């Protein structure tokens, strides 16, 4: 029989992985419980809405009576415990989905407060935090402020910063590329209740990127008005080829839809000349895939902890998103880590990732992603800004076996350069 074990894997790598798995196996059970719960939630939504093969059909032109489009909205609304949804291949990314919400919901003269510190990098220009670019929220007469985030949602401080013209509170669920912790939908509920007691008309928006299906609840199950995210992250299950979603209160989704198309048109038009099947299939797979990537993240954290590297979160710590960061501490280690991930990728495994300057970042950034869907970070991928403290951020993995294969390549790459001290 052909030996398909990773070429030349050292005994110590095998042993480290084995003992790391022994350490985290007990916690796999909880991950599986959540996947099973969410799998049933998705199935139930398909059943309730009577999904059929005819909903996969492509449409052209205006897309009047596009039943696939309407079904996709209904199924997402159902899965996310929301009144309505806008799920579209033409929402080009998570940033686009979030930007639609912000611009649709905050009128000139009204304000938005981010309660989890600075929002994700790509939103800064949309809001107008960086520069005062034409078309930003701030340039059109809305105001923006933020509350520094210390790890928990602070309702008292938020209420102090609010007034009658505060239209939107913004929460980022995921830790993103920082050392803050991710937030669970359950902790959002208590916060939302306290805010609504005083300002019933304020709208709470959650950036749900990387958080979908990590918990059994979603923010919209927990008193949050509206959420948005990307279909090439968690809810696309690695199968949706493109797109973004918004789920929430019907009146708010309608405003977003009118911003997305046009007032007077809203959700009523929009065709898709390819099949809708991958969006449904991706949603079907998403709870499982998210579980696989969480197990992979735990394995990376556990092995690197055993080698003396700190990780955020710790292997067995509560998780509210799929991101894992590891404190590698040195530029050369970050580069070796990313080379390992790239060489374990199904696509472009022969390519060597190098740091590069990217718009929106104040340092060079290295990205390792040999993914089927371009840039899909639900697939095994890693990125890191090339600056102290030299943390690498790793996420995704369509299967646990692939995460493990990636880990082996990373360890081999670091071993080659004498970066591993196996005596710790
Ligand atoms: C990825 C991400 C975004 C933006 O999504 P894109 O699809 O890359 O535009 C926003 N917020 C968070 C927390 C993210 O992880």
C-alpha cells in the first residue's frame, strides 16, 4: 500500500499531535453537540419552507418571481431567528453587507456608536474614520463615535454616550484580527435589553462575520435587531461561491434592500444566471464545517501551547468565533507558519506567500490561502500583519483532517529552520 503519511514526518510531531488530541478530545463533544443542534436548525428551516429542486433554478433579467432568491431569504431568516433576510450573490463581501446596513439605517443628522471599539479595518472608509472619503457615512452628515472595548459589553457606558439622535449601535461579534475576545449572542441579550429600556428606537447591528454557527444561538435570536455577514465565511459552508447576507427586523431589512437596489424596488428584483443550489447546499454544510474548523483551531492552539507559544483563545477556552491566534513572537516564525499553511493547501500549494503592503493596513501583511473559492476564509487560511507582537491568525478548514495536515506542514516548516524546541 502506498504510504500517504506526510512525507518525512518526525516522530515528535506525531507524538505532539497525539497528546494534544488527548488533551482536547473531551471538548470535541461540545463542538459536536453544537454542530448537531445547528444542523437540525438548518434542516428544519428547509422543511418548514418546503425547499424543492425548483428553487435552485437560475433566472435572468429583472428576476421577477425569482423563487430561488425569495426562498433563500426565507430560509436564512428562519435559521437566524429573524423576521426577514436579504441574501444575495451580488452582495460582494461582508464589508458590502455591513456597509449597506450602516448607510441604510443611519440618516443624516443621526449617529452611530461602535460599542466594541474600532470596527473591522475595511469598514473604516465606509464610515469615514479613515480619511473623509466621498460617500462615507460621516461625509453625509451623520456622526460616529466609538467606545473602547474592554472585553464585555458595557451597557452603562453605552447609555451615557447615547442620546435621542443615536440611531445605531454597532457590535462586532468576532475578535477579528486583535486580542480582544469574541462575544456570545447570549451576552448580547442582556445588553440589548438594558439599551432598549431607555432607547427603544435605537437599532442594534451585529457584525456577525466568523461567528455563525459557533454557538447554538445567533444574535437575532437574542434581541439583536439586525446582523450581516459574508457567504464565503461560515454560512456558505465552503460551497457558496460568493455573496453576503443581512437578517433582521422586517422594516430594517427593507431599508437595506432599498439601499441595495433602489427605493421602490427593494427585494422585488434581482436575477442570478447560475444555480442557487450551492447557497442552499453551503448552508446545509455550514454547521458541520464550522465544527471542523473549531476542532482544528483547538488542535493548533494545543500543540503550540505544548511547544511554549501562547494562544488566543486557549485550546479549551470558550469560543464565539472561528479565529485562532498564536503568539509566534518573531517575523521569521510567522513566515514559516504561513509557508506551511500554503503548502498544505489544495490550490496553489507550490506558491510561496510573502508579506506585502495592502490597502487599509499600516504594516505589511502576509496571507496564506490556497482556497477553492478565492479568499474564502472558511477554508484553511492564515494571515498576519508583519509587526510586533508577531501574532499569526489562523482560521477555517473544511475538514478536521485538512487542519491536521496543515498543522503538520507548519511544524515541518518550522522544524526545518530550527524554530522548534521539543524539550519544552
Ligand atoms: C471578514 C470580516 C469582515 C469583512 O468581510 P469581507 O468579506 O472581508 O469584506 C468584517 N468584519 C469581520 C469581523 C470580519 O471577520
